[in-house]
C-alpha cells in the first residue's frame, strides 16, 4: 500500500468519525458544565484516595523501619557479645600459653 493511499484511508476514517460524532460536538453548555463538575469531583476523590494511600504507605514504612531497627539492634548486640567472648578466649589462650 502506498503512502498516499494510506493517507487517504486515514483521512476518510477521521472524517467519518468526526461526522458520526458531530451531535456530540454540538452539545449544549449545560452538559459540558455537568461534565466539568464530574471531572472536578472525580479529581477531588482521587486526591483523597491518593492522600489515604500515601498515609498508609507512610505508616507501613515507619513500621518496617522500627522492626528493622529492633532486628538490627538485636543483631548488633549478638555480634558484640560474640566479639567480646572471642576476645576473652584469645586473652585466656595467650595468658595460659606464656604462663606455663
């Protein structure tokens, strides 16, 4: 199919869509105002939903951070205790090695 034939088909399709929807383009202003109000109220509702979702995400993040903090604190405590215990063993080994 050549480019000009495609262009003609596309133009014909666009023209037919415009002609079929001509009554919709000629709608009175009251229906346009109603549509605008619906869009506005929908946008406000979406804003409230986004706000609620954001608060929920924030709560989840805070809870996860607290849990991770407690787990890190516990892991650090175990690592620290293990290092101290290892240090005592090394000291005792060296002390026995040179005292005997």
